[in-house]
C-alpha cells in the first residue's frame, strides 16, 4: 500500500510540475494579448479585415484572440468581458451597437485595456481612439451623386409645383456611422428641400444594413407611392442592391438614381451596367494596417499622431458628455465615369467582377 501511495504521490507531483512548466511557458512567452471583437462576419468585408489584422498583429509579436458576435449585442459584450478576463491589453472593437458596447468597453478601460473603436463609434469617452472614414463626407458624396443625376442645381424639370420625390434609405439604426452618413446627406439636400424642388416622400432605416430587408422596405414604399419615386438616397451598397431589386421589379432600375457606399464588386458592376448611380470608395485596405499601427502605438505608451478631438455630442447628435480622439480617412465618389480608374486600376476590385456580363467590345482594356 505504501508503494502504491508513493507512486500516486510521485505521479501527482509530475502532473503538477508539468502544469507549472506550461504556465511558466505561457507567462514567459513575452507576447502581449490583443483582442479583436467583430459584430458579425455576414458583412463581406469584416472577415477579410479580421484575417489581415490578425496577420499584422502577429507579425508585430502580439498574441491575437478573435471573437465574432453574429449580430448579438449581449454576446459581443460577454465576449469582450471574456477577452479582458483572458488578459488582453488592447481591444479593437467593431461594435454591433455603439451604445450597448459601451458597457463592456467601460469595464475594459477601467481594467487598463486600450480600446480602439474600429470604423464604428462606441458611445463612451473611455475609448482610447476612434478610427473610421469620414462618414459625413460619405453622405455628402452619396447625396451629391443623386442630385447631379437629377440635374440639380439648375434643373427646369423639378419645381415647387413638381418637386422630385425622394426616398431616404438610412443604414442600421444601431450603427452611429449611419447617423453621420445621414448628417452629410442632409447637408446637401436641405437647401433643395427649403427651395421646394425636392420632397422626401419616405424615410426608413434598414436594420443591420440587410439587403433583403432593404428590398422589402423599397417594395412597400413603391406600393405606397404608386411607383412615383424619382430618386433613392441609399446609405450603402448592400441596401442599394436590395432596393434595385425592388425597382427592377417595377421596370425602374436604371431610371431612378440611387446611391451607395463601399464600392463593392457587385455595386461597381451595377454602376457600369447603368443601374446604380453612385457609390463611395473607402479604401478599407488602409484601415486595418492603420488600426494595427494605432494599437501598437497605444500599447507602447506612445502618442498617436494625427488624431483630432471631437465631442460625443457632435458625433452622435445625442446629449452625451465627453470628448474622444479620432482619425477619419478620406473617401471618394465613384460613378460610371471613374470606376475604372479608381476601383479597377487600383486593384480594389477585380476587373472581371466589375465588368461581369459586359460585352468584350464594351469593356476598357485590362489594366
């Protein structure tokens, strides 16, 4: 019996020793942990950016923990809490809901974690920085593209007696980017509303920027307006393509100007076919490397250059206290006239995808 007890004791010591060695090895790896929290991977770009950010962070020597919340607000907060418990020192967060995510982010910041709000604002002054594109300018360029297609300013078609009937299609109501985009849109169209040459006949927001939902909303608007819609100011390419399906069902695709953003391959193809009118190019290839650079700077205790201070009240239109540091990257309007130069020649979208179903003799040369 003594012999058996001794064997068991020795075995137990060996197991404990192995666990301690493993723990020491993990602790001694010298790798700082960085968490990536994604709202979803249903939106095409997010998975691509997750792969790129992980690669860039690992090249800098960080250990990366990544989570995707599948549009579940509570799950995303739980995942953030869990990553903090695992010892992450930095977090890059693509928020499903900018207000709801503030709960977990505040706790993370209180624990000393540097939080970077990536492309979508998190509504708390406790984020270390906010990186996105100039979303107000996105809205301006969308509205400008549609107004130009309507012949405004200077049109003799649209008057106080015959105003252009506009459908305003907003993005996800939980995404503050949609609010900023709308701000830019209104800056452009408000003077025409005041002048009486355009009128907003419907205004709806599309949950989760969902294409199928956008199509249903557009179908209902067309029914309510007896197809009398002269233009659609849509807030992104996914919703625009859904709305184009509805317009096409009534023979209006290509006749009713419609905007978008993101310069997706499908929307660029729609533009060259003469259906979608305009998109806005945000070179997301710049965003992930910039986020990694900013996070690396934060974790080294250094100051990020190029940041500007903004009040949460101005950025959200809500009565929120506090200021944040933000960096907004530039955007460009894309139409049929410049899609080849901006999107194809730059390699942002593949030539074959943009010119899909376009006859060979009507295509520009391959770059």
